[in-house]
């Protein structure tokens, strides 16, 4: 049979239909083997059926198969750190019942028990947070570990880098881990002084496309972690960039919340960093167990703050993996359980409000049963698509009795939650699918203590720069409603 005849046959309608049916049969069997949630499975099958070639490339780069291949590398890093420090003590038995259940939930999902902090300091100003970080770096004597989604080569980034270079020259071990997409503007020339001083730099999960790919490519580290000598740590919403600095950006600086911890509670943040570091440097041998306990997980004695470090990501290990894929990961599970059990108030701040159906239902049900549910979100974020999609969730929440407050400008970037008088959460996770299921995140949960009321005071102060939302979709013009509805279809990836 000649080549021309083959092309003629392939171009006939009957053959094309047959090939499409065969293709649909093959990809359906392939996708079903992943055992993803039904909506996700159907969406991938439909997408691959409509885009036979392009769809496969997209699936391989950002779909579950890509995550599974990366997961295998990350699981190796976790095994290298197996055997948590013996000094870690379980404090669940001493906590009241609601806190005890949340502590058990988090420990079961993450394997990390609750610990205590000797001090906890909240910052509602980016410059104050950066000042404290630079001061802690300067005081480090053994090691400094940093992990950031965004580390920019600007005024703020240069200041932090200079502090790291000084410590590296003094013989302190300095490790800087940045997300390859979020920190794509961080060039070798900028990092050269740190490397020349003996510091180490790694990029988490390199992906083509640079910063433009950050919102659409999965498996990013969205964490912001600083650990100094294993006893002082920082986390929260503040990246190393001028966007958070009023000294550099003036009134346009983002409003954010950051946290400084000291004591044994730092261990959970140290573990999260070391896992990510070994994953990003697969050829580097892990620290020996004895050295790790003595150097990276020193004992600080018992402190007054009961703290749970909850780190999550798309690679959470263990036999519960399939269940997590359906119900969410550890941070989402913590939020869901806390909101579902709230009795008096849920005060939530998030820059990106794109909740899953279960999270939206938890918030709406809490409001319907009389809980004071208030959400603080920006008037505008840095993404028109996110803004449009987020608006579609306002109607249901408002109808249930929740209050939505629109902050700014400037943009609010804090990720915090206060539940009753018992729980305060500060961390890196937004209330969206990307943070709760696709990225690596970390939050710090305080069970009781002064941090709860301090974070509540921050929330009330922020309401002074916000206005209540009374949005109703029917009042919007049709093109705007249509754009918002289309944007909502992308919420699993935004």
C-alpha cells in the first residue's frame, strides 16, 4: 500500500472516528488507574479526548503523573530523615478535648507531634519582620536555613543576602532554598557573593517558563521558612521582596502577617526545610542521626505556648494517601476540622479565596448555625482571573450569613485564622486549591494562649481599612458575570 493511500485512509471520516474511539478508550483506562477524585478524573478524560496530542503533553508536565515521578524523589528525601528526634514529646494528653482532637488529626496526617515554644512574636508589618529576620541571621552561630517561594534581587533581597554572606564568611553554614518558578528572577550573578563566601543555594523543582509558569505549574514550594541554629524560626506570608516593604514600596506595600518562634516548636519547621533541601539536592548525603539531633534539633526546654507545625504537600506519605487525595491534605484538613467545630467565631484572612466545595460548605454551615464567620480578602489581588473566580463564591457565603470584608488597597497578603478563643493559625497557605492540594505549604497552629487574642486584634484592626461586601451576581453586567463564571472553571489550577 502506497503512502498516498495510507494518508487517504487516515483522512476518511470512518477511520478518524475509529481512531478517536480507540484513543478515548486508551486514555480512559490510563486516567482511571490514577484513582483521582471523580470530578478531576472526568476533567482530565474530557481534556485529553478533545486535545489528543497537546493534552498528553499538558498531562505529563502538570498532571498527576508528573507529580508521582517527582513524589518518588521526594519520598527518598523523607526516608533519609526518618527517625524523628527522641526529645519530641507528645502534649496531646494535657490539652483540652477540642485541641486534643486537632492535635491528633495533625499528628496523624503529618507524623509531627505538638511541641512548645518559649516565645512567639507576631508582625503585622513587612519591614518589622525583615528587620527581625536579619537580626536573627546576624546572631546565628552554627547554621542558617532559608526557604522561600519568592526571593527577589531587589532592595529587600539584597539586604537579606548581605546578612547571609556575612554569616557564611564567619564560618556559619548557610543554606538558601528558593522555588525555581517563584524566584526565577534570582540570577547566578546576584547569588555569586553568597556562593563565594561558602554558602549553598538550591532551586526547588525547576520548571521551564520561569515566573510565568508559577501559577500554572504544580509542585511548587510556597513555604517561607527561616531557621537559625535550630532554636529560632520564622514563617508566615512575608516573602523576601520589596512588595512587602513600605520603605521600598511606600503605601503600596502589601499588608502581611509573619511569625517568630523560639524553642522546641522550631523543630517542625526545621524538618520541613531539611526535607525540601534533600529533595532539591538528591546527591547530597543526609546528616547523620546523632549530628541531626544535636545540631539541628537542640532541646530548649518546655515553653508556655502549645504549638503544632502542620506542613503539607502533594506527596504526603503513608497508607492514607488515597484518602488525602479525596479529602485534601493536612493543612486543608486542619482548617476544615477547626471550622466545622467552631462554636463562637471564625475570623479568616486570605488573599486568594477560592475554596473547595467542602471548605465552602464548612464556612457556610458554620455561619448558618450562628457562628460569627468573617472573611477578610483584598479588593484586588495580583491576578484578574483570581479576582473574577473569587467573586463567584461571595454570594453563597453572604447568603449563609457570613460577612466578607474587602481590604485595601494595598493588597492584604496575610494567611491567618482565629477560631473561638482556642486556636490561631498563621502560615503560608491560601484558601485555594493550589495552596491546599498542589503546593508545599506550612502553617503554625497555636492552641490557646495570648497569640489567639493578638491575632484577633490584628484582624479587627484590618477591618478598619476594609469595607463590607454586599456583592450580588445579578447586579453585575453579563460580560463580567460570564468572565467570572469562566474563571471559576479554572479554580482547581489558579
